[in-house]
C-alpha cells in the first residue's frame, strides 16, 4: 500500500483520464492535448486523432469486436494499453 505522501506527490505530477470506458490512463499534468491512436495487433491504424484532455475523452471507433492497442502520446510521453472493444 502506498503512503499518502506518495499518492499526493503523484497526483501533483499526473492525472487519470478515461477514454471511452475502454482504458484509464495516468498522464502527466503538463499535457493539454493528446494524440489517441487505435491499432490492431497487426499494426493497422483504425484511429489517429488529436483530442483535448478532459477527465473523460470520447472517441468514435468503428471496428470489429476484438483486441486492440490504444496509444496516447503528446510528444513528451507515450502510453500504450491493450483494450478489448466489443460491438453490441
């Protein structure tokens, strides 16, 4: 369990955003805009969009149900997370 001091220090340096309920990412506080990219496991790009940072970012994706890589980057950091997208 992390101490309160570590958590307070981290909260000043970074914040957590939610992207379409697909992923929750911790990003640096200095970021004001992100490039969001969604690719399949073969590297085909389905989305490459620049968005303003809010606590919740909504992006439109028209992809088949499957596992994808969601990458968020701003020039100073890059974060990639595997996500499962399910179409209903």
